C-alpha cells in the first residue's frame, strides 16, 4: 500500500488542463512525446531529481510559481514543484515532490498507447488497476534490482477534463 500512496503523491495539477479529443495517430504521437519527456526527466534523474532543472530548461521548460504548484493538496503536503515542458509541438506539465515522485501530465486520454510502450520498453509487470471516481489508475512494478513504480492515471470518458498522468515513484 505504501507504493500506491507514493505514486498518488505526485501531481494533481493535471486537472487544470482541459483536453480535446485527438485521432488515433495523434494519440500515438502525443504518447511517444510524453514518454520521451518522462524518460528524460523523471526516469533518468530519479529519485533525487538532481539536474532535472537543466533537463527541463533543455526542453524549453520553466518552473511555475510555487503558489500555483501548491494549489494541489498532495503537492503542497510533499513540497512539490511544477514545471511546463514544451517538446516537439506539445506542452506538458511536470511535477516533482520531495518524497521522490515525478509526473508528466498530458492534455489527452492516451493511457492505452502509454501502456503498450511501457510494457515494451521497461522491465515492469502490471501490478494494480484501480478505478476511482472520475479516473482510472494502473501501476506497473519494476522487475529489476533497483525497484520503482510507473503509474498511469487517466480521466474517464465523459468527464470534462481529458488528462493522462504518467508517474514515477520509488517503492
């Protein structure tokens, strides 16, 4: 259960985004770009996130105000920081917390495409699928000696916000 709590403690600021539906090809493109941002920022700099500001700056990103970052209760509780990241024509939100979690937020529902890529590119197994209210969460656990959790949280169809969150957390 500790794993789930840590994964959930990433970034809730994604609800500030309002999405529009994209074609299947566009979803694949957005998912690939999101995964590249996730891998370059969250995954490669975790769990201390040393140097993440340099990587974000390389993407043309910038830090959001602390006031805006802490509007989410989980981010506030865990001294979170939020950034915008522009990459290949897309804009993502990125959040990190002092407990070693990191999340990239996309303005679309792309969980299916992300799931395919995660299972193909990371040594993980699906551990949990947890529908809750207006969202569904899936958590994948690493099968390596340095454990980690990757989570996908997506708003359900029919909600006013179309968001997918890709998360990293230590176990």
